[in-house]
């Protein structure tokens, strides 16, 4: 199991499930900040139309036509189980549940599939703590 900071260091493309177009919500500000530091952010939300963060928004992880390195989750803990199942199905190597999101069942699914799993942690806090950037 890689640490949270190793997962971020290794990732280039992050699919954000529950991404929001509302700039007052963490599901918008967190991915936007990660993008500013060089990560490619792919928004996943069935209610989004068109683009967000300059990228096409997808209805589900299965709709993304290319590999992702990390699935970041901004959904209720009850929804995290299905998101982790979908992440496993698309071959994502890691799943990250944001601050306040904890799911023993989602963790079990990730562990059984052999993928890295982080919960109750914030991408931007871990990025800052490690001083990580993907900018050249």
C-alpha cells in the first residue's frame, strides 16, 4: 500500500466523482487547486453538462475513455461503496475519499481488489504537506 503522498506523487490524472461547478463547495475548490498544481482533473457527475475545469464532464467512471491514476470521491459514505466498485472495474490503481468520508465496506472492496485506498483525507492538505507539484 502506497502512502497518500506516494499516491499523489505517482498520479497525473485524477477523476473527481461528485465534482461541483459551484465555486463555494470543496468539490470545486479542491480539484481546481490540484489542477493549478499540474494534475489533470476529470470531473465525474451525472448532473454536470459539458465541461468543468476545462475538461469534459462524464456521467460515470465507466464513461471515461482513458485510464485514470486516482479516483477522488466527494460523495456520501453510503455512495462510496459503489464508487469504489466502479473504480475497481475501470482498473484505477487508487481511490481517495475526501475529509469526513469513511466507509469500512469501501475499504474492504479496495483491499480485496489490491488497490490503494485513502479515506478521511484532503488532496490539497496532503499535496501541501509534501510540497508536491506536477508543474515542470
